[in-house]
């Protein structure tokens, strides 16, 4: 499959799952701010890794809730996206936001002076 087609499918799966996630009534998902950060569909469209991030909730509880609602997600995805095969969804936590916040806090603790201050001294 051409790479551009797979990228379009990845984007479509990500966008549709983000919309479907708003309709889930599970309090473990609705109580936390869960966002879909990415999707990676395999070449044969049988599997899809869904990357998510959680803000203000327990990521383990959110993972169990997402796994229990996997059938609902897959059926809604099949209804909304016209694909020959609807991929089996596997959820994986995306810790890049936490990693970025950690790097930001480390950079704030460094004592770096501007070039203008160095020239004046």
C-alpha cells in the first residue's frame, strides 16, 4: 500500500476515534481528559495501534476502560470509515507530553544568561 494512503487512513482513524471518544459514557474515560494523539495502521489494515494521553486521571484505569470499550470503538469506526477491513485496535499510552513537561522543567532550572548580558559584563 502506498505510504500516502496509509497516512490518510492513519489520520482518518485518529480523527474518528477522537470523535467517538466523546460519546463514551464510561466514567473512567469521561472523568479524565483523554485524547487520541496518533494512530498507526498496519499495511494489511488488520491492526491499528492507537496512541492516547491522559490528563487528570489514572492512566491504568483509562487503559482498562479503553480495552473494555474496544468493541464499541471498532464497530463505530467501521460505520464511519469505509474500509474493507476494520482494524483490531490496540491502545498504547503516549507519554510524550509528560516527557516534554519534564524537559521543560529541567531547562527552567538551568542558569543560562542571554548573550546581551554576557556582552555587558
